[in-house]
C-alpha cells in the first residue's frame, strides 16, 4: 500500500530558509544601504578635498557623509585609494558631460558653453589641482584622463570648425581654464559658485572667434596638462 501524501499544515504561509541562508529582502536592503553610504562618502570626500585639499581629515569626510570613519575604511584601504576613486569618478563625469553636450546641443559653441558651465558649477577646477600629484596614478586614472582629453579636444575642434572659437586656444587651454576660475575658498559655497559663474561669462566672451585680442605666450599643450594632473607637476 502506497502511503498517502502529507497535506500541508494550515496556517503556514512561508517555508523556512535553510540555516545560513540570507533573507533576500534583508540582503537587498543591505546592498541598498551600502550603496547609499558609498555615494554619501564619495560626495562628501569630493566636497571636502575640494575645500581643504589632500590633507583634509578623514573624520571630516565621515562627518559630512553622516557615517562613521570605519564605514569609509571598510570600502577604501586609506586616503590614497579614496582619492584615486574620486579622481576616476570625477574624470568620467566630466567626460560624460562633454559627450552629452556635443550630442544634445544645436551647435558646438552651445556645447562648449554648456560643458564649461557645468564643469565650473561642479567645482572640478578646485578639486583636480587639490589632489593632483598626491597619489600614484593607476591605469584606470590614466585611461580616464585620455578619454576626457579626447572629448574636450572634439568639443574644441568642432567649435573652431564652425567658426565660433578662436584659433589660438587649445583643448588643454580649455581644461586649464577650470583651474583658473577659483574664487577664494573662504567664501560661502553659494557665493563661490556665483563668483566663478561671473568670471566664466567674461572668459567665454574672450574665447569667441569674433572678438579676439592678441594672447600672450602660446597655447597650453596636453602633455603639459598631463604633467600637472597625472605626474604631479613639472620636473
């Protein structure tokens, strides 16, 4: 005689997970929390390093991120690896801005304007000089810099081809401009951004091909720019 199959007990709504198996909902929540913490740390680190430079204390980054210092060290072995990640993500963000501007704006001058305005508003001009030369350059950092150089070069070449941008300005000049628009760090953040935006409008007028005044010296080169941002300054 074949025994009848067991009937499920009434009232049971879920099957217990085997010992050691994580609850999928809990795991998802942990991943969400970890991702949110990482984003907060990177945002705070970007801000703090831009204001205080490489010597900024990790405790200040943790405070602004709203996490413990241990949370930072669980994701990064130290300040060096955190700075490397900041430079990689910021370079990728700027590259994306340049590519999107070219694809979405009606002409190359509008694209260049948009790229520069967003780059200045992001504070990138203060961040890169503050961190350059302080950490070893990884292959990912170098590749990211190459991609950014190529994107900005395309912006500049198209703006020249369309007759908007003066011929004696190089793509490296455009990138270096971001580091020149640096209002005093003692100003409140909102005021710093306003001052930088004012100066940028003056700069943009000076970049127009139809309003040229002779420029002293020669255009900056990409090799010189990479010496500043990748190899830690002239030798």
